[in-house]
């Protein structure tokens, strides 16, 4: 069940702007034990919500690596989202209307600050396992660097220590597509749906890659129209599907937070920043991931003392972390056994 944490205290953002108040939507699963040593904190990707069982099927349940019978699992919706946490779709207290495009620009560090306030609210000062995937990995890395004592163990999957030019190029292309929509900028949550749909179609290419597309969207040999490809309707469907659950201003806010990501900013560079991580670390790469290629994951692991690197075979590119739950369960089991974890 979704829960809500509300802080009436203004939240100072890295940009210098201030949010007058903060609301964070979150889910918990399982029971916190007496000494609070069984906390797993999961940080979600770009357009997901705080319900891990919803967006990460095959990972939550008895015998799975997110087992509510053993662990107290927390997942908080990110700052800037439209799933219950303060963002462009929230009402601006000064106007009583949704922020829309006037919402302040936020960074990954701002997102982590919101998570930290929720952790304080829940009385959690130490996390047994911090797990971050994709954009959630940005947040998990930032949290582990900014507070090296917060987590005993961390797992980063399909992510990076900073926003690469490659990722920034995809994001910029999406912004360009969105801003061609003449309704972009109108202070309504249904603005720029066509632009958002196109942006999502662009993003899907980076998430799935050539192997997944060629496998799942193959045309029949006897197609009557030589100009038609099955993937055309797939792209249109995926774009419209996002528009039914997300607004353009929240989408841009979260994507731009990814643009801001650089754990080395103000800390002497990425390598020096990563050297601050004290937790037992697992980095998981996906063989076909074109957004965060395996070489990126290896470099991340090499800059963290004692980190273990695992590479997961998959034809589903970046989205492999959402689909290959059997492999992830096995990888997590091996990692925990290697640490001698009894929980």
C-alpha cells in the first residue's frame, strides 16, 4: 500500500531554489526487525513508481531476493515524479495550481536528500542493502558517496557514476522532440502529449536495442504492405502508453536530473568520489545494454574498493534488469552467500 511522508519544512535545492514543502510517496514490504538490521532500500528507474512489485516483477516474494519474510523493503518515489512525490504535477502552494513547467530544476543530489529525509522519518540510520537500477543507480551511487556510512552493502545495476555524453545525447534528442509540440509550455498536465509520445519512442530504442527489437518485432514474411513494419505500431503504442500515465513536465524534470548526475562534481572527480564508498559492492552489467555498456559497469566496479562485477547475459539490452529476474535472483543469491549473509 502506498504511504505518504509530508514535511512542511522548505527543501533547499542544489540550484539555489527552494521547495516550500515536500511530499514523498513510498511503499514498504515486510517487517522491520528489533535492531533495524534488515532494511533493503530499492531506488527505481525513470518512470517507475514506489511499488517495486509492480515495476519489478519476479523480485518481490518468498524465496526471491526481495523477500518480505526476511527483509523490510523500502522504495520511495523520486522527487519530480507524478506518482505521489512532489513534482511538476503537484500543486504549487503559492498558486493552488500544478507547477507544470515552473517546477524548479532538480538534481540527483536533491532526490537523495528527499530519500534521506524519509529515512530519518522512518527511524532508519543504517541500510543493510541499498539497491539502485538505472536512474535509481544514479541515486544509490550518490547516496553511498555522500554518506559512506549509510549502507552495509550496495548493488548497482545498469547505471553509471555520471551522465555520459551518450546518455545526454538521447535526453537532448527527446527534449528537441518534445519542444516541437506546439502545446509544450502550456500550464496543463495534458500538454505536449504528441511530443512526449515521440520522446518515449526515442527512449525505447536505447532501452531495448537491436537484438530485442529484431527478435520481438520481426515482420511476417508474407506482409501485404512493403512499407509497413510491425515495429511502427509498437513505437506508437509505447509512446501513447506513457502519455496515459505520465505528464511531459514530470518526464523532463526527471530526465534533466539524470543530466545533472556526476558524483565527482565538487569532490575531485569520479574516481576520488567512488573511493569514498565503504560498503560491500556488487555491480551488475548487462551484455547487450547500449545505454550503459558493460565497459561502463566494469569501470564503475574498478573504482570501488573490493567491488564485485557480474555480467548478466541478455538480449533485452538495458531493459534486461526488468526482464531477467531469474538471473538477478541467482546473482543476488551468490553475492549474499559470498558475504556470508544469514538473513
